[in-house]
C-alpha cells in the first residue's frame, strides 16, 4: 500500500486529504454476508510479472462489469494482462471458489482521461468497464444511480451498503467470507471543510461510518456502494480510496460517482439494462468439489499483491 501523498499546490486541499492514500480497501467493522448479491463479483487481476491482486466489481449489463480503474494497474503502473471474475461465490466464502468459477475478460475500457500515474494527486475518473467472454450464470445487473438520486442521498446523508473481501482490520489479512457494512453518505455540510467537495464532487461521493470503526479498505477496491430504494439495489459508488488508516475518525472513504459513469457507459451504446428504473435480482447457488481458488493462488508465483488501496 502506498500513501496518496497529495502534494498539491492548494494548501487547503492538502491539509484536508493528507490522511488519505491509495490502496485496495477492506471492510472494517462489517458482518459476514453468506448470500452474496447477484450483481457482485470477486475480481482477480494478473500482471506480466506474475503478480496478482484482488478487487471487486459490479455486473451492470449483459457480459459487462464495472470496477475501479486503479484495480487494473499494479504499483509499478503496469496495466493488467489478465482479468477474471467470479459471481455468486458459494456462501460468500472464497474457500468454496474454484478456477472453473472464474470467467475471463475479453478486454476492458478505462474511463477517458483517467491517469493512474497521477492517481495519488488526482483520485478522479476511477472507473473501468470489464467485458466478459461469457455471461455469468445467475448474475443479475444492478441499476446505476442518476445525478438526482445521488444528490438527494448526499443531502439527506442516507445509509448505503458496501461489500468486499478486503482486510477486516488495519495491517490484517483479507477476509475469506464476504463482508458487508452500512455506511452513511457525507456532504459538504457534514464535513469540517468543503474544499474537498469543491475539487472532487463532480467525480466522487463520500461515505463514512454510522458507528465507530466501520469502513472499506485494502482489497475492497472496485466493489459496489449500494443504496436500497424500497428494497431495490441501486449502484451509487465504486470503492476507490480512503484514509491511511481505515476507519479513521471523521475521515470518510471516497467512492467513484456512478452517476458520471452512467453517462459514459451509455455513450458506449452497450444496451445497458441499468438505465431502467428497477432491476429484479435473484441469486443462484453453485458449488464445486474442485481444488479451491485459494489453494491455487498459493501455487501462483507472486501470490496476491494487495498493494493498492485507493481503496488499493
């Protein structure tokens, strides 16, 4: 994990963000979720040096998933050579996941003007679309929030839910079982300085703890931040970055503003179901007796490199 080091020319911005750094986030203070939502994916990213790192992703259309752009780069700013996703992880437990459950990506699109080399000083446009070689069995797309809904959630400081298999404590280990946590949207009135919103509000939403010690963190990057509208899930944010110490007091995490991503994805003419007002979701349980994915990872050169927590 590396510090953001936001050495910007704007002192107020630096003072406000000095506690943040980019790393794959984890969920702290969450609960086990053994019934994963059908839009949630575990993502395994491989690089040319054999290194691996994990992230999350959300299914948004037929054979299309949405994740954080920074998940597709390693600490040397090298782009991924292979991306694989798994949906409907049995009981939310990665020990139950096998190599056969992973679906290869055919290619990916990164949000225009995203610059990973500048992410530590400009954590914006952190989004990427992953195109899958085949449709995942049992996966159902999640609708994406528009600007009106997002603005309302911020103003009302509404509760939202994050998911991930990242760390469960600072300097700890990634979770085997999916974690979920309820967070609260932040706005400029709820924070002690509005300058961060002045510079980032076009691209980022912020969500913090509803209780002490709750947050996303390393390993959770790319995962969904979800609002439940009368029980229907709506994707509001993509886990992106956060404080150097996860679950730090009065320091909300940063999530890519999905309402901006929605416009970009729509321009790609993907035929997204996500533009519907509601999306019905269902879960399909799958199991396999093959060698577990975690066992395979132990054999992989380099292992999982949990290097980045913007929440990379």
